[in-house]
C-alpha cells in the first residue's frame, strides 16, 4: 500500500514536471516567433480625426517626387524629395528654401534620397535620419543611412550610421521608421540581385533593426543587423495597436508583374524571395498575409488607423485599405482610384489624419496640375 501511494506521488511529480517543461518550451517557442513586442503601443496620434474636417485637403504642391515624411512636432513636417532635397512644411505652408540639399545623392530610376525618420527623442536631441543612394568607389551604387541634427531650419553634421547597403537603379528599399523600442527599422531591396535576399550575411533584401547609433540591436536573431530576410523590395513599415510590425513589399516585375505583398514581420523569419511567391508554401517560410495576385499594387508607404492598414499604390494609383482582424486581412478596400495618380508615402499625423504624397514626377507617372502634392486625408469621411 505504501508502495502504491509512493508510486502515485512519484507519478504526480513527474506529471507536474512534464507540464512545466511543456509550458516553458511553448513559451520559449512563442517568444522566439513574436516580433519585438513593446510595453507601449506604437505611435498613436494625439487626436482622433473629426468628421467636421474635409475629406481631402491639399497641403503642398509643386514638389519633385516627395518620397518620405516625418513629423518633428504637431504642426511641422520634413519631406524628402528624391533628387536630394529635404523640405520643411509648417502649419501647411511649404518653406521655399530646402533645409538640406545633398549633392552626392544618386537619383536614377528608383534610387535617390528616400526615407526619413525623426528620432523618438527629437525634442531633446534634434536627430533626423535619412536613407539615400550614392556612388561609391568604382561607380558602384550603394545605399546608406545617415543621422543629422536639425538646427535653425537646417540639417547639419551628417554622420553615417549604416553604410554599404546594396544598391542599383531599382529595388533599393528605403523606408526607415523607429519602433517604440526606440530602435530603427530599415527596409532594403535586393538591388536587382535576388540571391542576396536569402543570404543572412548581406544587407540587401532585408528588414534591418539597429540602435540609433547604427549598431545591431542586442536581441537580433542572427547577431548582426538583420531582423528578417527573403524580401524583394520593402517599401512600407507600420505597427498596429498591438505592437506587430507589418510591411509592404513589391512583387515580381516585368511582363508577369503582380504578387505584391503585405507581410506580418516576425523576428528571424524568411519571407521567401526568390524561392517562393504568391500563395506558394514552403517549410520555414512565412507566406504573405495578403498578395495582389495578377494585379499590381506596387505598394509603398503604410500606416495604421485603428484596425486598417492604409498603403499607397504606385502602379495601382490607389490608396488601399487592408482591414485586419487577428493578424489576417479580411477586406481590401480602394480609395481615390486613379484620382491623384501614383501614391507613395502614407503616414499618420499627430492630428489623426493621413498624409499621402503623389509620385507623378518619378519618371513613371503622368504629372497633373501642381504635382507633386502632399494631401491630408480624413479617414472618417472615406
């Protein structure tokens, strides 16, 4: 009887141990798969859009291929023009004098001065980050990320923080944004060399994650700058209210075209390019949460408003709205189809409004009167 009681006690201990071990394993595996979760939700505008505000307001006109926008306070934004200028817009007024003109920017096809991001502590340090293409030794096309200081309506004191990102005429990526972990996320392209996307030791075809000094984030999955890989040409980055990072990405080009992607980005994940595309499945590869099929979006900048991911369409000439529930795209809506031409940047402003840029002077569009423009969109009236 004592033996039986002892065996039951031992069995109970073993069962508890197995349950604990399984729980620890599950927790570790889940933790490994989650993106860098934050204790705070990502950027949420300080205001909710009012239905009394016009659905569409033109903020600025006659820009030359505006590529990226960042707000440095509630009423002031900095805007990159792909040729190499950074422009200042305060209270909806465009300053005629650029705050920066970079003479070494290489603007050819899709290359040039691309993304821009203000440091999360901009009010204290006045740091602004830029992503641009330039010629290195031997006329090689390269991309880099630099940090500059904003002072008296000028950007000064350039410091290179990430260099030698592969570049080419096309597929340069270029979107940069800070997460609420105060780390900088950098979307790159495969620079027309698809093999780079699967090589975890190159910077092409990746989402990079670095400190504000350009060092690898301490918990990056491969102990280098790489956060995720297998990308063709990352063009938009946005976090939802739960802290998950989503990215827009260009699919194949040429005669076939299509298969553009919306991806939920997980640390260390492989997104398949060039091995798999569209709905194709493969072991160890994260398929897109939504792809465009035979349609071409040419998706660009992206921003969340509530449960909707809004993103620009270049070839699609549309502001797309992907309604997301439980990290799955349930509906895809279209706004302004062919009304404004090519739409590139999409960013959420401090006023709760979306700010979008046209890209009709990029060599692939048909410029309209007063292009290119920055347009404020009230999503409550769409």
